[in-house]
C-alpha cells in the first residue's frame, strides 16, 4: 500500500533529514513538509496524507493540539518523534493516550545516523499503515488450547503484555475496574528507557488505585498495578509468603522488557494466573501465552478490529494459545467477571473453613459428652454417708450431677442433707448461706 506522508517538525534540519530518508522508499511519498502544527492543518485537505510524523515540542499551538485536530480530520496513523527528557516523556505518553499510534525516541536514533533512523521509522510506518487494512482478517488458524482453562480457579495474579497502541488500551481496561482489583496486575509495555516512569505516573494520576513502576524484589500486593521498567526483564515468583517481582537484563531479546519472559515466569503459578495479550507489532508474548494456556491458565487476546496493530494477538491465536479473543471494550468487563468469581470462591472457601471449624468443635463436645455419659451410666448412684453426699468419684471427685435433690461437686457436696464445707457462712458453689451451727447439725 502506498504511503502519503506529511512531516511536521519545527527544525529545518530534522525535516530535511527525514525527507532524505523517505525519498529512498518507493512506497513512501512525502506530500508535505510543515514547520508548525498550524502549517500542517492549513494544508490537510490539499495534501491528504494517510500518515504523519509529528514533533511535539513546537512553537505555536504545539504538538498535542495538532494531534487532536489531525485525528478529528481523519483517524490516520500519527507517529510521534520525541525525546525522553523530563518534559518530553510525559508529553509523548499523553500523546499516546490521545490517539497517537506510536512514538520514537529521537535521542535513541540520532538524525545523523540515517541507517538506524531509517530502520526504525520506515518499517514502523509501513506496519502502522498496512495493518489498518488487515485488522478485520481472522488469524490463519484459531485452535483451542489443549488444556481446558480453569475459569473457576481462585486467581492470584493477572499478567498483561502490550506494544504499539498499548498505553490507551491498558488505561481503558484498568479504568473499567472502578475499585481496586482483588489481585496484583503486572504489565509489560514496550517503551524506550525513560518513558515507562512517565507511563506509570500518568496511570497512577488517573486511576482510583495505585500504579507504580516496579522495583527489584518488590512484593506484589492485591489492588496495585505494576509496570515493568524499560531496559529490564520482569519475572514474578511465589516465595510461599506471597508474590514478588524480580528484575534482570538477561536473556538478550529484541524487547527488554519482554512479554514472553513475564508470561513464562507466571506459568509456574498456573492455573492461578490470567494472561492478557494486547495490541502490538511482532509476536512477543505469543509463546509465553501458549505456555500459560498449556498449563491450564485462562488467556485473553485482543481482537483485530480493536487493535492498533494486530500482530502479537494474531500470533498467539495462530499458536492456539488463546482461550478467548475479544474486543478491547469487552476485556475489562471479562476480567472483572473472572476476578469477581475468584472473590466469591475465596469468600466461600473462608466460610467453608469456618463451618468445618464449628463442626470440629461440636464433634469434640459430642465426644466428651459421650465419654461422660458412659462413665455415669456404669457408676453406682450417689449415697449419703455421715451426713455427706458421696458421688461416684468420691468426695472431692471431678463429677457434677444432680440426683434426687442432692448435688455432687468437685470440691464439696451439698444437698438437702448437709453441706460438706462445715462452718462456712456461704457455699462457694451455690452461693447459699448456711449458718455454721446449722451446718454441723444438718
């Protein structure tokens, strides 16, 4: 498919460098170069681009308002060219949430390094434009997982992987929870160094539960979302007392963090984990999702029409790794229903434990009562000897019972005949007073 590209950058050097790069591509035609957002917007109807590269830090109305007006004109792919400075990284993340298809860190690909910059921009543009025409196509094959997923399992963790188009998709899914999720949610989003911190901070500011960029050996607690930092692989493990995160730089992979690395570590927790694979180029996460599903975990993949780039979910579906493939708008509600079931199962389990405890206590009382009944049924009836009521365990025994108006107690006997504590003004067992003189006669 032919690409009609408009380049927007306030730097004349940057515009010329990009024009030189794209001029080498037969399928890319530069329809216009603009030094500002206003210049681009004034020529949109004339140039009619089907893709735009956009610098965010420009004079005039700036990059974000320009982006919004481009997408209001037509929902074409907009590739952001940004730096990872303290100011520009949050702007780039905000642009993704407002509809930009992807971004490239200009500081990672210097304009003078034409080959590296060409490799990064050209292939990404081609993918963004061509996949828009292929998102409605079903995967080549959609076999079901070989192991039935444990939909009724008590889940301990949700793991999510995404790439191009992922930031707004992740926010939409998390915002749908409303209340904090009952399990920790761990996310790998492909981003250059310096941008995952801004991504986590934005989510934390817009969601009603905490979101953080995870650190090494961090304990993973329910109700919190953890973002893998750029430049490090993220693994999860169960140490008995709870789940923890582990960061590392190996193995060497195309992406770091890698979705596959996260998913494969979470497979050790199957089937108590839900795997979710969202929009993105390539196939990172597909094999990891297959490992989760082969161990009985419930797995979800975003469908083609709702994906910005239907690459990673398609690859997973073609491997037979997907339990359910659904639209972005339905992923959040589906996860809520699965986790609500988990919550009910947990509460039912706690209620069952309480019920079992009560039954055990009642059984213990019943056993003690049976032993007492057996002891008293074979013993001779109590008798009165020397003015003292004598029970089957003797004076000072441990039985207590009533027979024909006479009471036998563990420390004294008192009936109608006599109180064993002679001289006492008050019987400690029945709290009835007995005059000392009368106690001896009776």
